[in-house]
C-alpha cells in the first residue's frame, strides 16, 4: 500500500522521520497542507504521488474525503487535568445549567482522565450535571456518493435546538430526550482556535466558557466573537447589491465541494448575477485584488476555514450560508449559523434548488469563468 503523509510546514521534520521508519507500508511522499486549509486532507496532492491513503498529522476538521481514505493523528497537547477539573467544578457551582464538555482534538487523549477525575462512571449526580463529547473517529473512508454524505450525517432542522444528535469539529454528542443545546453551558478545553470560533458561531445562543490549558485559566468574555456575527449580517446585506460574484475554491478534498460549487453557481444565476470561478488556494488581499470586477466573493471551504476576516480585502468574502441568505428570495437569518455543506444546501427549499440545478446546466458555459490563480 502506498501512503501519503500530510502535515503543516512546522511538522515536516517529524513526518520525514515517520516516512523513514515506516515498515508495514510504503510511504509515497509527504504533502504540505498549507495551500488550502491546514485541517483538510489534500487529496489532489496525494493523488499526484499515487497514494492509496493519507495519514494526516495535526489540526483537523475531520471533513469526509471524496476519493482517498484517511487516518488522523491528532497529537497530544499537555494539560494539568486536576486544575482543569477544579476550574470546571468551581464554575459549575455558579450555574444551574448542565454542562457539555467540548475540546480541541489535541486534548482528546486527556478526556479519559477528566472523566475519571469527575467521577462520571460512579456518581449519578455528576452524570446528570456533566456530559462529555466523543471524538467522531480517527479514520475516514472515502464517500461513495458525495451528495449523500457531504458532511458527517446529522439531521438538519430549521432550528438547531430540535436535533438530539450533534456533530461539529470532529466531535459528536447526544442530548437526552426533551433537552435543547441552549439549556447547556458549553465548556471548551483548548485554545482560541478556528475550531472554537466555529463552536461560538454555531451555538451563538449558548453560554460558553473556555479553559485555556496553556495559561491554566478560564476565559468567559467572548465579545469579539459575538461581534463577528453582527459583521456577517452586514456582509449579507451588502452582497444583495452585488452584480458579479467570485466563487473561491478553498478545498479540493472535502466530500461534496463540487456539489456546493454547482449549488452556488445556480443560486447566483437565478438571482440575475454573474459568477466567476476562482481556484487559488488560500485567499489573501493581494490575490483577490487581481479581480476588482468582483463585488463579493463566496469562499467554499470546510467549516473551520470558511470564515475569513475580509476587512483588509477590497471586496468582502462570505460563506455559502451568507450567500444563501443574500441571493435567495424571502430568506431570513433565524440566528442559526450553519457551516456544514449539507446543512447549508438543506436550508433552501428543495423545489427551488431542483429548479436551480436544471438551470445551472444550461447557463454554466456562459456565466462561469474558470480562473486558476494559485501563483498570483
């Protein structure tokens, strides 16, 4: 079996060691994943070196792959378990809400110790007060049908509150019958990362606390993250006046990304606007400045990298959800911030979407310009 090792530039020396020490399989090469998103599988790069599967090291969003199976090595960040549990219990004593414990995947190896310190296997009262999310998996098989499994399965509903099962950022958890996620206090263990920002935006109606393992301290003020929501709403209103929309391809490996691109193309065309299709790796102000004709850009990427701060860009960059709100007639933001491909597409009524997909086949060659600008 030929295996591709994937990791950030900062991890390349570790990957080289893994490549030379591998015995049970043949490492075909090392893929640097800085070009698009550090958390995504670079299937195109792996296929270029004839890999049969990918072993991904470091930060990951655990997004499903399209072609190759993938194994994940999360890493093991250090943490003072006793101090973390003390902070958790002290804060829990100030709230009547049950607590859902979420965490960065680099701290997954510490979760059994946290469970033990909390006595979740022994004390019934603690089982009612504390719940811990589980890691979704450490292996992902390629999707047979990207349209059916564009993201890890989770039933979509108009309100996030009505779903008992949740899957986000590589974590999954269930709520008891009759419970809502807004009834819980979310306790995040980890850094102020893109994964945490995704949690804050997705569950913006919940009380959230973050334990910084490096600083051994609690962070309870997230004004900056809440402020992001106000800016995103402003971008939606601004995008309604756009005439030319650039679709930025931010991933070449997440299952269903082509379906999402087609969905955006059809949506834009039905709104009477023109779209350009741009593939350039990770966007930056210098790259996008080469396309001044675009009034707004849509960034097609995984949930953890889709949210770009475009204050320094000539034109705003928005997510597919924001594009749905801007270009679909009668759409209103309910407060739910959807980042997964399947959720975004399901947030539009099925009948209009089916009509748009037929329309897209007719106007594709006229309304879409494919531009490769990776080296701009």
